[in-house]
C-alpha cells in the first residue's frame, strides 16, 4: 500500500482551500484546518484550531509532522481589514509567523499565499522584483507577513494570488458566482471599467500551489494570462452563459468610496511561474471549462451554499468579545425563549462568564417592561377577536385541539393577536412536562440579578412587539390555525428545533430567518435591522462595562448577524468551547443557591 504524503492545509473551509481539497484529496493525506466554518468536503482529516495560538500550532505540527504545509487561511476582505486592523493583523500576520516558526523548527516545506494587493496599481504587470507599495491595510499586512516569515524561515515559498474565479465546493462563493447569481435574478451589477486584473481560476492556482510544494525560498506570481477590467470580465461571463449584458452597469472607481483603497491595476507578470512548469490558459477558455459546473451550482446548490456560508460557524452558543482599550472581555450567549429542559443544558463556562462581567443584557431589560404597554401591543384591534375572525366550524375545532394540547381554554386568549397565541402554543410543542417553569432567557436574567449584575436592554419592548404585530393578520391566523390543528407536526418541529439548539446547529436555527411568508419586509425588519441596532447598543455599553449579553441564538450568525457586526466594529469575537454541559436540574438549582453552581447538590 502506497502511503500518501501528509499535507497540513489552513483555510480549508475557504474558497481556495475547498478547491484544493477537491483537486488533490486523492494525492495527499490532507489535514484540513478551520476555525469557525466546518469543512464540508469528505476524505480529509479536519482540525479545528486558532492559528493565532502559537502553542496550539506548535503542538499540532509536532503531532502530525506533515510533509508539507500550505497556508491559505486569511482575512481576505480588504474592507473588513481596513475597518478592523487588529483582526486583520492577527489573521494575516500572526498566523503566518506561528506556522513559519513551527515549520522551521521541524524543517517542513511551507508555502504561504499572499496577494497582488501588495502593489499600488500604478504600473501594472508586476514581476516578483518590482517594488511593493500596498495601499490597503490588507495589502500591508500580507506584505509584512511575507517579510517576517522569510526572516524566520528563509526556505518559505510565497505565492502571490490574483483575483480568483471558479466553482465553490464548500459554500464560499467566488465573485463570479455572486455576479451570475445576480444576473440570473435580473438584478443589475455595477462593474468598474478602470480597475484591471489578470484573474486566474481556482484550478490553475491549485495546480501552481502543487508545483511550488517542492520549491524553496522563492516568491512566485500566479497571475493569469489575460488583462481585463471588471466590466470586461462581466461581458465574457454574460456572453458565455447567455445572460443579459444590459444588466452590467459600467462605473468608475473614483465615483465610489470604500473603506479600503482600490488600486487600479495590480496585474501580475507570470513569466517566472511559467518557467517552473505552470501553464495557465486565457480567461475565456478557462471560464468555458468551468461554466457547466458553475451552472450546476447556481441552479441546484447555490442557495444551500449561501446559507451555509452565513450560518456554518463554530457549534457553540457562547462567544467572547474583546477589543483593545477595554479593561476586560464581554460575552454573548445565544438563548431561546423556552422552558424546555433541552435549552437548559448550559455549558460549564456560562456561569463563570456571567460572574466575570459587570453587567447583563437581554434583548429587552425585563426590569423596564411597562406591563400596560406590553399588553396593549398584544391585544387585537377594537372589535376583532379570534372567534369572529375564524369561521365557526374552524374555531370550534381549534378550541377543542387547543384545550387538549395546552390544558387551557382558547377563549382566554380570544382578544390577543394570533401570533402571540401561537407563541404561547409553541411552548407546548414538545413534552409538556419538560416545558414548564422559567424560560431560559429570564432564568439567566434572574441568575445575573442574583449575582449583583446591572441590567440593560439592547432594544425597547414596544419596538419588538410592534414588529410582531406587523405580520399580516391573514398570515397570523393561518400560522395559529396550522399550529393548533396540526399539533403532532408542531411537536416534531419544536423537538427538531430544541435538538438544533442543544447542538448549536445555526443552519437549522436560522433556516426560516428570511421567510417572506411573514410579510415582505419581516426578515429585514425583525432580524437584520434589529441586529444592527442591538450590535450598536452592545458596543456602546461595552465601552463602559464588561457585559454578558443573552439574545436569541438566531441573531448571532450570518453576514449581518451580531457576531459579524461586532467584528466589523473592531471587536475580536471568538468561540468559547467547554468541556461539558451541566444537567438541567443542576442548572435550575443555581437560583437562590449558595452552593457552587457547577457542582450538584448533595
């Protein structure tokens, strides 16, 4: 049996990393490293690790002793790097230095991916010996990594990567996939006519990386053969896929302000790479090769991939929030408004995190709720009730089923808006015996108050309730009717939801986040807009106090989830993993208990 060489691949959950696995999983025994986004491909050994942790990196490489290390992990969004330079430095410099130190220690060939943005874009067609003058934080940090890594380990190979395109195999789409997705939906696409690149396909780059594994101490440009503006790229794509070119809108760089400066022409001269045996094709010919697979992804898998890209984060509900200038870290925890035992399987770190903070915040400060306003928002408009909005036969059937499921008469809720009756009903969707007592979010609030924490709310209760009340009445009535008359199905749905929560499965928790059946703008208003408001409120509070934030788990993940919004505000947000979960009975004993909350009562 032939033993395949071992290859440690960082950034394995990214676009290029996914393509490398797709191309070469049969050639190497790949150890695929990731931090937050789990690896979607099979036939690899997955490793979750923070590359900023020098000790962890050294232990990993010492244990595996790979034959090669390929470092593709990076924060590659120039705008995000510009907004959050500390995070950029950690991702783009510190991680590379840690890998270089360990690779040098064990004499392991190391290849590091850099970028064409180390150049200022004034000249174009840059070769490896041209002066480097990066304009953006991203370019500066990648260049700093180049210099410092070479100081640590002169034998390192640096591959400068241009704009890439291709099919995604793990949910991280290339710019072309996003463009085609917009064109297929008849959406206009703005493309610069004065920004030039020599793009290379992911397949070409992966082939170049494989060639470079056996090189030492060189820097190589893997730029493509064809100089194109962004607009020209769009024209070729539209022509090849028979899409409407009228949707392509030519724009100029000077008319658009972005966080990170955009150089005009950082095209790379690939002459040296060709002498090493690398043979790239033209953009048009290479794009035609991958067009079929791209179309397959667009029409069959794109929506799934997009969702996984948003939600496929570390499976933990507790996250640490840090920033230079803050005296101590804060924490954010994804909760569920439920009393079901499954949501009370708290990690052993939750109690200590609450105790370590000065303050505690829910979405709404429970101490500040005006009960009269609260009830007013929940009530039906004058003259309306459940009984007169449903046909008599349907109402009678619902009343019988509601009594059987909850033990309460539906008449007690007759004057409440249907959506609030449904929320009440949903608490009985799983085993009633296990769905009694204080809801998790309120339990944590009481525990924090018991431990002397100052209470805050990230939003007003009236605003949240008004948004629920804005769901079209017809839709509210339909939701309630289905929930009452199909309680068995509802039970299965809720059981699955509780299981997903217990596993911190964000993909399942957020699968209905963008459900337009609740109203055209509901997802935007109730999820995304609120996320922005709550992230801003949390940021303001954290300037004064360390705080434990407990909000619905569905608000955490995604490009516009609170975790990412805090990162864009300059915070370092990292997952907190725990060694065990605490039994719900023990958790519920924390309230009014002087004993150690992590130990069961005797």
